[in-house]
C-alpha cells in the first residue's frame, strides 16, 4: 500500500475510534497507537502537551516507542521549535538540526505537527521519529496536519 492510502486508512480508523470520545488523552493515545501500527518506519510516535502550569514548556503525553524526553522548552529542539513557531517541522537529519534534543540517538529524521484547540490555541504537538534519514515528506505533512486539525473536534475534557 502506498503512503497516501495508508494515511487515508488511518484517518478513517481514527475517526471511527475517537467519534464521541470527549477525552483529549484518550483521543491522543488512540491516534498514537493507530499511527504506530500503520507505519513500520515510525520509530517513536507521540504527543507533547503544552504544560498548563509552565505555558512555555511541553510535557510528554501519550506515546509509543522508547523513553521520550519528559519536558521540552518552547524553542528547543524540533518539538520546541514547532511549538514556538506554530509550524510543521520536517527534518531529514535530526543530528544536523540546530539545538536538536537527542531523546534517543537512534532517531535520524523527524516530523512535528502543531495541534490546536477550537480557539486556535496550541495544546500539543504530534512528534514522529524514524530510525532512517529522510523518512518524512510533504505527504506526511499533509495527512498528519489533517489528522491534527481534526483531533480536537469534540474534546470537552483533557
């Protein structure tokens, strides 16, 4: 199956699974599980949540993979850059990224997508790492952005 078809299948599965679920954490955990199962080259898949107390810091949320960094300041590493800029980050070689935070040295490439609530406020970032260089492209960005733009629809509790 080609990458676009894989994403279309995952998007349908996610929609089906999270329909009517008001919990953001339950939704995020389900998304991570389905993405991780769908793509063999996803080495680490998870969410970093905007800390409700330390507003300029991300804290690890639901994920699958090796141990993740517990906290990431806005502006630091790929996830922190995504949070600070509010833009998707696609990095072909994380070791060449200025200020990269090496949570696991086996990670070679990464994509990070902002997640916003209904008012446009950043609530999290979706972080996907691969053990291969150059794993992510505009196809990943397109589908992961679509997923992240819809994941907060219907959330009433965190």
